[in-house]
């Protein structure tokens, strides 16, 4: 598989690149790179309305990518798939359409301590505008949701629950299916942030039962600038458009506008056609590998990485939930996390060092930041061995 990823075959500071920053972005297989080049070389056109051949081919490629996403996450129809720039835009779309429509003064929005800033700030802005209340579910020392506290927080004024499926700072896999069922019993709607989940294990939104599901292509071995919002079919007509412009309309006069059918209603202007095609190519690649196979291999690699890092003197893992993906956040003695990140980089090892846009989750441990190696299926045990060996030398320098 590593041969499929050209960027991995280079040296940094005279050392082979070890890419352990997959939580920030994943690398792209040659088939994804080729799909974008092919689109611009042969099919580049705006979509839907023109009568010529290139427009037809571009439209087929774009809508074909939507159908691939539908099947990949188990949506009921392609109309439930809305293309956006990424998870952040997806959460904002839901907050500024469904959220503004539903939230009134005194209503409650429930989040968890594990959320990425992208699943905090839009709801915070909405709550301030509407004079609503944010409720936050606490976590254990291991980084797990306290379900009893979650259940206690829900009530008759709960309108929206917004929860990550996988913590980007700790790797915890959150029991979102169970949380969704509990929220629905209270009449609340549920948004799941799947940005850190879809690349690691199979996802089926109908099985989860959620009302909205958002993720970014660049976390899924696809290009940057493309993302997805799944909207449960029963809500598509109810939700107003977010942005106005071309494509999202059926008829416009200066007196009145009639909006297009979903999902076009939510996709104003010329979309990111080429990168949607790239997302479709990434899904084709993952389907060939099999998400179940990826999940199994990464689970074994995560267990191995956890064992190896625990042998490094002075290293403390942050986030030790038994159900987690390959996020191995740690601190090392009293060495600043930025310094550890720089020293690893000098050995060709790419990790993230900082707060990972998840400050509340790290503040739970009294920390401002961690060093975060994060794994993908193209990583190896040998790379983890090298990481552990270099960390040992950092400690004793």
C-alpha cells in the first residue's frame, strides 16, 4: 500500500519521512492525484446547465462522487449528501440553518468535553445570539464520556446534541449510537462530527440514527477543500438554505426566489467539482482495501504503539480509553511539547504538537498541549519503533 502514496517516499533532514500527523491531514494515493489531473485535463467544466459534452461529463463525475459518498456512509439517498468545504463549514451550515430555525431563548445545546473547536464555536455563537444555554458532558480520567452525566444533562429544553464520534486530541471512540438514541427519546436532534472517524472504521449513518453527520475529505485520503454534510431525508425540506446564489435556485425575480430541490438548495455557486471527484476516487481506493481490514490493522498498530511508548521513561499518555483509534497523545517529562515536536521533526518524524483545536479536552488534564502522533493504515511497526527510539534520545539530551 505504501507504494500507492508518492509523498511517503522522500527524505526530510536526511531521514526517511515518517508521517504520523494523520489526525491533521492524511496523504493522498496516486489514484486520487490522477483523478484530479484527469478531470482538469479532459473534463473541466461547470456542471448541470450547459448542453455540451464536457459539462455532461463533469456533472456525471460530480454527482457520481455524491453517490459514492452515499454508499460509503450508508445514507438512504444521494439527496441526503451535501458537499461543503469541510467539517467546519458543515457544522456552521447546520448551526446557521437548522439551529437558527429551532433554537429559542432558554433552549439547550449539549456538547461534550471532547469536542474540536469546530464543534464548539458555531454552537457557542448561536447560543449567544439566541440566548440559549450550552451544556457540556464531562469525561473520565481515561477520556471516556460519562454516560450517566450525559443522560442527566438532557431535558425538555434540549434541542440539539452535537458530539464527535472520535476525539481528535485523545482518540476516544464515543458511543454515538447510544447517545443518539437517548437524545431522540428527549426529542432532540443529533449532529455527529465524523471527521476523525470515517478514515478508521466503517460508518453507517442509518445505523447510528443521527440527524446530521459531517466530515472532511482531507482526513479521508482525499483533497483539501471538500467535505460532506449528511442530512436525514425527513429534514431536507424543513431546513432553509444557508447561502444564496446560483445553482441553489429554481427561479429568481426581484420580487421572489424559488429554491432548488435538495441537495442543490444548500450548494450555492460553483462547487469544488475537481476535489469532489478526488473524494470519490479516495472512497474507491478505501473500498478496494476494505474498511474492516483497515480497522483491524490500525487496531493492532495502535495497541503496539501504546505498548512501545509506555516503555519510554518519563512519557505519559493522555487519553487511555480502551476503545480508541490510533491517536497517541503524550507529554514527555518537563520538556515543552513544542520542543519535542521540533526534535522529532529533525529526525524526519512528522507529528502535531499543540492543543489540536481541542483546548477544553486538554484543559481537563491541566494541559495546554500535547505531542500527538496519529496513525493511518500506511504506518508500520518499524516507524513506531523509530519514534520510540528517538523519544528516548530526546529525554537524555
